[in-house]
């Protein structure tokens, strides 16, 4: 042992070492001594004995050592043979001693008197060999783990210990407390001798742990880690050394030293080493404790008396492995469990499940033991597993719930109950990955045909089948539900009502499979708060998609979201409510709520829910004009759930990703995603509409307006057929109009835009703003400014920064065409700032046919935005970098003058201004006259842009 290691190992062992050295000094003077060194396992007894033996050699004594082992306990005279073989005997003495040992072993094997297994003369002769040796040189006899020595060796050692008092011998025997086998007489025999001293080693104090760490890791780390190290080890030197090893291993591989204690593989191995050094029954108690997790009922689990278990638990605590009856660290418990025989572990968990159930433990505790046991024997086991699964789902412990349900399903023999368990399992697995339960859907569909699965569970199954595009199977399941009269059940009626509304919003062509809702099947009988919220949110989404935004629906879903949590039944509620806000043009209100639920899904270990919320968040970001965020969330959704797991819903996140990348001009990346095969049945869902829309925007951006028009027209045909024709879902008419402008079909474009304006409700500023911008593009330059100013106002109110940037780009182009270069330059600065917020280059105005003929389509691979959805490169007005206009004395205007001037700058006539402000036309003229004089201008067109667009125009 190196000097540094020796110093570390001998922390708080100095007094004991001094005592042993004093015993040696006495022996050298002819007064032999005996020491019995005890303590809990792994408290440093072996290190102390070996250190003393080395020092004895340096002091001129002979050190003869041996070690007991449980594997050699039945080898007669095995320990004594070790001493003889280690002693420096002359050949004649060695030959005589070995002959005596052989004779004694044969006598034991021959079945001599059990009370005296070795002849007294033989014992005398064997001990005489060592006594004779001590006459030539002081002798140090060290026997470690003497409690594991064989009975015959213990008899000889006890004989020797009685006779060393007048010899130059010091005999040191190390043993573990409470670890004697059957021959505890040896300890009693030694302690009754007057020349025997008892030495007890205790665990290290907190200061001792700090000293060990300082010698190993340095003073700074020792002070920082000592408290935590002491808590995990109880001062057991072996465990402290193991944690120091784990810390150093982590420090070698990490960029900087760990901030706290690292509990790794070495710690677990040290725990097992402690148990292997002690008695087998103590290790058995440790295994039982690892299974139960607490000492209560441990005696019943192991089938041993409580008094014996208490002694074993005391031994574990004395060794520093446990505190207050439990392992000091979970890693210790896991190490014990991992080292157990699989059969023993399963049997202990089976018995633990029975005990836990018998004392009324929680379903989660009982189910955990059943799961570890891997089987269910008792009839109550399946119900316990189901209840534990429901609790685990509420707590967000999805993996545990899946494990419980899988075991319950395997153990259940009743077809009906088995089908219900599998339905729960499908729901639980769905939270992790919708593709995971796909293989179970066929069996559940078969259960519906057998009549084992019915009612609300069958409706849930139909929706799962639809997700995976299995339309025919879903239709068969629902027909079975309707034909079997299952609608008489209130739960089934509730599921059917909600399903109708959800299908109305996501799978409109399939809606006919549910037939017509009768009065008895309506929502009137639904009394559950959870079902009521699901119904209300689904109804709000269906109404917004069919009739457009309504403030009452927006307010209703916001109230629902404020009270909702992601328990096992409410994701439909959250999704429908968030989509209602999104499609109603309330993206700014939906975004923080979606982020909140995404954080909750992450905390609840529900990756499927995280992915679905990320897909919604991507759509929200697009409507806010935040294209980098849309890309980030869409990619996250597609990474959390693989493409195969999305089923027909893949059109949502994939469409958002294509849309965002197109807008940012990254066309080569878009092609990669367009090459990914998508299920054909997807185009019969709302998700397919988003995909078609995004694909059309890409075609438009890359110079294929005819292809784009085809996708936009197909969107329109489907939306019209499904009665979902609202701009809030997809403004297909505006996009089709843009494609028509690219093709030079101005009149067709104008008609499409006017149709969109007719379909916009007052609560839809985004759809109105986009339509007004495109309507302006169909007019002469002189007729565009007023419409474009209205468009910018609408888009500002809607919070869509990208569409606002496009409208501003068109306004720049218009003012350039009209020769109003000062306005063009000022608005171009604003457009640049807004585009930067969107993560795109300033969009170019490319709406007029004349511009298309002179400039053509943007090149593939170029970056930046355009009115096509990305943008090919900035125009002269949009990138103007001229100096900002000189400051104007707006502060000199009164509030009344500023209001009049603002409306005048926006293009309102004097009569319109008078009507809006409830003043006379003469008053308007007077205010304008004073405003012109104060600002030093002579006409209405010279009014400052900050009056027309607010302070943002000067950004």
C-alpha cells in the first residue's frame, strides 16, 4: 500500500494502531498478548491488521498471517495450515508441521469425537511449532475474519492464545460484529484471558470522512462533498473510497469536476462487497429490504422470527448501509436487487405483493410488486393493476401504467375485461407513441365483432383506427356500436356526441358513418364535467371551422383551458380549444397556453402529447409570422413521433415545416420533405388541407403558379364539399388569386379575392387583411394605397407579422410607382424591421402582372420572403436605405388636430372625417389648415407617415 493510501486508510485509526504497537512491545519483553479486533463489516479491520503486520516486520518481528473464508469453513485446520505455511520454518519443522496437519485432517474425516474433533496431543504439537518459532524471534500472528475459520483451527488458536502470555507472541484476531458462526465459544474463551484486549472499530465521523476525501481529492472537494458523502456512507470507509472512485472517474470524463457526489458503479459494488463479507442471513435481510423498500413486514416476507430480523437490520445499520431502516441511497438498493437471482427476486416480490395487499397498501405499491414478480396469481391482482394504472396516468407515470396494463392483460382470462384492459393500454401507449399500439388495433376490432368490446371504448377504438388511416375498419366498428344498441348507455352516447364533433373538424367525409344524431343521443344527458368540457371544446372548434370566428366560442375555450390539465382524458379538450383559438385568429392568446401545456406534457413523460402540442404550436407560429419558431416546433413534432406514428395527422406538422421553410427561401430542404410519401387517405382529412396549402405555396414560390393553383383549387373544393370553407382555416381563395395574378388572370384573381372578403366575418382581421392586399394588386397603382393601408391595419390587429411585411412591401412598390419616394423609403424601413422579426428577408412586391413579366419568378434556393410565401430578393423600395425623413414638429399639434390629420393621411375625405369624429366639415377644414401651417406643408399627401401608420412607420 502506498504511503498516501495508507494515510487515507488509517484515518481515525491511529489510537487503535498505537494500542497494537504497545501490545507488540510487551510481547518483545516476553509478555505475550492477544487482541480481538471487532467492528461492523468494511469498517477497516483488515486494513488495520495488515498495516500493523507491516510495521511489525519493520520493528524486527516476524508477521505470520491467515484469513478465514466462508468457502473454507468446512476445511479442517485450513486456517492453521495458512499460518504454518506462512511461517519461516526450517525444513524439518515444516515437514513435521505439515504431517501433523494431515494427520489431524484425516482424524476429522474419519469421524472422531465431535466434541473434541482434534486430539489434544495433536493440538499441543501444532501450537508448539509456533511457540518454538517465537523463541527465535518475536512473532506476530494475524488472523483476519476469524469468525469464518473452521472449528478445528479455532480450537487450536484458542489453545495457543492461552499459552502466549509468557511467550514473545502477540496474536491479533479480526472479526465482524454479530458475524460468528456456531462457535462463539472462541470469542468467549479469548475474552476471559487476562492478557487479551478488545479493540472495536467504529464507522468514521463526518470529520473522518472529510479527512479521507482531503487525502484523495484535495481540501476544497473534501469540504464541499463531506456532508453528502457522510449521508450516503454513514462513515463506512469502503463506501467512502468507492464514492471517491466514482467521483474521480466522472471528473476524468467531464469537462469540469462534478458539483456534487457521483454515485456510480463503484458504490454499488462496494455495497455488495460489504454484504458478501458478512453473514449470509444479513445479506438475506438486505435482499428482503431491497424488495420491500421498508422494514415493516420483513419478518413475514422472509419467514424468520422478528427478533432475528431486527438483529440483521441492526448489522446493516452498523455497517452504514442503512439508516432508519432503509438504504442510505437508492443506488444501494438497486445494486442489491440487481445482484439477486432472478427467481428469488420474483418470488420475494410475489410474496411482497400478497403482504402489501393484506395490510391495505396503496394499489401502486401492490402493483409494483406484481409487475416485478411478473405474474398474477390472486383474483384481486388484475383489479389492483388497473387501478394502479389509472393512478399512474393521472400522475404522468405513463411507462409504469403501460407495464401494469400489459401484465393485467396477459393475466386476464375474461374476454370482455381483457378487451377493456387492452383499450386502456392503447390509450396509455398512445401517449408515448401513437404507432406503438397499432398492432393491437386489429385484435380490438375483432373484440368488437365478438361483442367483448362495446360502447365508449369501441368509439375510442374507431378514432384510433382513423388516425392510422384504417377507414373501413373504423366504419365497421362504429356500425357495430350503432347496431348493437350501445347508444342506450350514457357513456357511449357521450363518446358518440364528442366523436361526431371531432370528426366534423378532422374527418368530415367519414361523418356519415355515424348516422344522424337522434334526440336521445344528444348532449342533453351528459352530466360529467370532463365530458361536458370535451363537448364544449369540440363544438367550438366545429363552429369556428364551419361559420368562422365568434367571440363567444373564443371566450368559452379560454375558460376551459384555464381549468384544464393533461390528465388521461383531456387532451382532446386541450387540442380542440387551442385549435379553436388558432383558427379564430387568436394566435397571440393560444401561444402561451400551448407552451404551458407542452411543459406539462414534458413533465408527465408524455412524448406523444408533446409532439401533438408542438404541431399545434407550429401552426400558431405561422399565423404569427414567426417562421423560425414554426420550423423549430414542426421539426420537434416530427422528431418526437416518427413519421410512421403520425398516421393521417402527419399533414399538420409536415405542412407547417414545408410552409416555414418555403417562406424562408430554403427550397432545397423543402423538396426533401415533399419527397416523403404520405398516406393517400390523409387528403380526406383536415390535415391534408394543410399539406396541400403548404405544397401550393412552395410551387408558387419556385415559379410553378399553375401547379400551385391546382393545389389551392383542390383545397377549396374539399373545404366547400365539407362545409369548412372559412378563411380562418386556410385562405385558399387569396392564395389562388395570387397564383392567378402570376398567370396574368387578373379578373379571375379579383373575383376570388372579393369572394374571400364576402366570407370574412368581422372577427377575422387576418383573412380580411390578406384579401385586401391582393385586391389592391388587381387595381391600378392610384387605387391601391387606401386598400393597402386598410390591409396593414387589419394585419397589425391580427398579429401576423409576415403578412404585414408583405402588405408593406406592396405599399412600397405602389408609392414607388406613384413617384412618392419619401413614403416608399420610410415604409421600406418599417418593412425591413418587420421582416427581420419574421426571420425572413424583406419581401418583394411581385403581384402585378407587369412586374411578373419584367422580373419573373424567384430563383430556387434564394433566401428571403416574397408575396408568394417566401421571396426571391428585395425590390428597390423594400431595400431602400435612404436616410430617414427629417423630424417634423408633431408635438405642436393638438390632440384634435392629430386625430383629424391621421384620418386625412389615411385617405379619408373631409366629410368622412367629420362623420367619424362627430364634428362639422368646417371644423375639419379649420384643423387641417392649422396642421398644414404648423408642419410647413401645403397638401394632404405631404402629411407625415407617422400620422398615417402610427409610430411604427418610423422604425
